[in-house]
C-alpha cells in the first residue's frame, strides 16, 4: 500500500520538524526553569531557532539527537 507508507513518512517528517517551546522542552525533561537556563548558559541544551513571532523553539529532531548523546553503552 503505497499511500500508507507515504502517510507514515509524512507523519515521521512532521514529528521530526515539530517545534517545542522552552516550557514544553522543560516539561518533557522534567527540569526547572533555572536548570534549563543554567544548562543553556553552559551550552548544554540543543540550539534554538526563532519563529515568526521571535520566540525561541527547539526542533524535536535536535532534541532527539542531543538526548542520544547521553545513552549508556550496553552492558557486556
């Protein structure tokens, strides 16, 4: 079913391009506002982009890439 595969790709692309506010990012990580801004000042959060109204957003794909850097190696 080509249309089903196309719909799945479209949904995956939409998910990857999803933009989160700083509040949404903090809520997902369960971190406080002060922790977020401390991490940001130390360069420890994914970069943000500015949307049309000038507010910063985090791209979902950047967050996922950033989080993958914290994965533990499998136990042997």
